[in-house]
């Protein structure tokens, strides 16, 4: 029987279906947390760091450490090893690391509408409606960020799944029947399944080996023959191919190695992807590290260049060392708070447009910030489209000022 990868919307009451499925099939359930624990123990990595990576976050110094790539490769190898040894149920987001070519895996999405999810969160975790909505939104954003980074699609995109089950319309018994029936339709000979799993493990090992060689390298394997795809533009391609092939050939089990150019290799190095001008240098300032790192990733997905600061003092230091066009600033921070940063920026660097983004402000705070020179005042949770449009407007103002400055000096 094939294994199953189940992605679920938080508070969609998917746990009842998973429990029933495990009982009916005798398959062991592995959550993301359990996969991460196994990976951390095997690779001697930090669980907290791996968990953030599975939430779609990129470590601050990833350009130098390649921590994200190493973490993904390690988790992927854990999945490959588990899938090769037994039929399992993956319950969470980690299953999205399994390639589409691995046919002995059924992919399912279990979710329901937002209203029911909020009601479930209120009931099970004693949250207010607002708290429940905010928690669900944060979890959904992490899921979307993860799937977008892997597939370029939303976590709820039906094309990612073999089966989509809405729990508001599908009782547990009916959901169980749908999944088991779908499993029965996947016809893979045991020998073929074993070969596919061995190929997956080998490809994972090659990818793990090639992390230090270069970025954007993915591997596929077929009976010991490995194909490495180069997904990012590199200089001296011929020499780079030779190096990739030499490193991959060192992995035990590799019979031969070939390289090919992927679609991403020819992608132009465009800084922005918007109809209107967007700020090339954005500084995000917030003491909530997870929030600001996630926001940074979401903006980078929209081709914006971002830096992050986890406090007011750090923000002023960065602004003094790096060119900044737009600052997105939280108000309530320990030490040097948002008001202090705003006051300093308007006094020392008035050309920088400051957008306040806070979850604790009031109408008085809004009025005070705008009087101090803030470009805009927004409330959390951040609507990414509204924030992006506000940043565009701020940059348009900056460009207009730059255009007018030479004319004024000529007079």
C-alpha cells in the first residue's frame, strides 16, 4: 500500500480523519515535529532552526551559511529513508518535499472554510474570535510561504494534490472511504516501488553533497544514473558542470552523472516585478523575530530587497550603514521604541519614508506618527497587498522628490 502525505488547514478537524486512517491501515503517523526531531538527531542540527525552515523562513545569514538548503536536504533525506522502510502517513507540510515523480505516495489536502476553523480554534484553545483569526492567518501564511518557495503555488492549490477533502461536507467515515479508495487505485509493483525509493534516497544524498558546490542544484536518480539540474545562472558554466559532476560522482551508489540547465538558469536578474516602481531597499524593524523574518520572505518572493532589524537601536545602526529607501517600523519595542526611531529618521534621514506597522496602536498613536512625518500608519495583521501598495506609493514619493531636486538647484 502506498504512503500518504496529508496537508491540512489549521483547525480543520483533520486529526479525526488521520486517526481513523491510521487505525484502518495500520500506518504510523509522522508529524512535521517528529520528522524534524528525527532529522535533528541524525544530522546533529537544532530543532528550532529546522522548524523555522519548514515554516518557509530563511535564516538571516543564509547567503553565507546556506542553513536553509542544508536543513531542507536533511529533512528530505529523512523522508526518503522513512518512505523506503515502511508505509507511513505524513501529517503536515514536510510531505511537499517529496517529488511528484514518486508515485507510490498519495497526496491529500484536508481543510474547511475560515468561519468553521475560527469556531474550532475558539472551542479547542479558548481563544477570542480575533485571536483565533490571527492565529489561523499566521499558520496559513507559513503554509503558503513554504509551498510557494517549493512549488510557486499556494498551499491550498488543488493541483498539488490527488485528493481534496472539505471536512464541513465530508464526515470522517466518508473521508476515510475516499482516501482508501484512492490508495487502492495506485498500482505499483513492490519491486518498482523499492526502486523508486532507492532512487529518491540517492538523489537526496547527491543534493546534500552538492550544497557546498553551488546554489540551485537539484538531482534526480534512475537506477544509479544521476541527473543534476542547474537552476541558477553561473559564470564559467563548462567548468562548473565539471565540478558538479565530479562531486556528485563521489556519492556511494552513483553510477554516472549528467548535468542539464533548468528554466531558472535563464531567468533575468530583475529586482522588481511590479507595474509600478517598488522600493529596492527596504528595512523591516520589529522585535517579533518570527513575524519580521516571515514578512521579509514574503516581500522577497515579490522581488523586493529587504533587511531586518530586531529593535530600534539595531535599526538606526543599519540605517546609518546601508542605503535605505523605505522603513517598515513597529511602534512598541523594548529600549529604543518606534517613536524614537521615527524621530531620529526624520531628523537625520528625512529622505527615508517610514511606514508604521503595529499591532498595539491607537488613533492617538496614528495621529502622532503622521504628525511626526510617517508616510503611513497600518495595523497588524499585515495585509501583504495593502502593505506592498503603500510601499509603492512611498517609493513614488521618493522618486518624485529626486526628480524635482535637480530642477530646484538649477534655479
